[in-house]
């Protein structure tokens, strides 16, 4: 979060942890309510640029399929994700319960097993992935980054 914004929020009585929580809540409402539904539908139909992909997890409580747009991290036999909101992201919670996932890139679905990598450096991983637009937005709106590697079959 921008230092000026964080300081202003703290002056209004918000603790540093609550600044992150407030930012996460604001960004999640915009992302989940406005952006993701549109992008998800376009990705499902193969009508969105290959800069994005569609991650499908199994709902940890319902067992239903859950799909969320992510940056295209397909590199060889692996797919890489750097999360916007770390362990607070619903798809991360789903992966913790059931690591079997599917990823759609373009018009093709891949199956694999997801691994959360707490020891990986998310900033270094973003540099390695080399997706300037996606990664800049991720750093701007994100509150906690965690790396996920999906070993594709």
C-alpha cells in the first residue's frame, strides 16, 4: 500500500494490521464483484488474451468447482501463481484442503497438483515470470503475496 495512504489511515485510528485488512476488503469487493465475473466468463469461452488463465479449484466446504482468473504462469510442465492476498484468498484455502486443480490457458485445460511454497520469494518469482502489466497490478492491489506451483500432468 502507498505509504501516504497507510499513514493517513493510521492517523484515523486504524492499526497497521487493519490497514492491510481494509485494503484487502476493498480490493476483494472490486475484484470479486466486478472484474472477476466478466473476465471469468470471457476466459471460459476462450475470448480473453493468453495473458490470463483460469484456475479451477474444488470448494473446501461445498465440493463445487470454483473458477478464478489468474495471471498466465504456464512455464514448461508447471504453472506458477503469485497470489494477491496470500492465505486469505479463497482459492488458496481451497488448495490447502484439496490440491488437485485444473488450469485453462487459451482453449486448453491442464490438470495438476498445486503446492503452496511459503519459502519462495514472491517478488523474485514475479520478476522471473516477466508479466509486467499483470505483476504491476498484483503488487498495487495485493496485500500479501504467496507463491503456488502447479505440477501439470
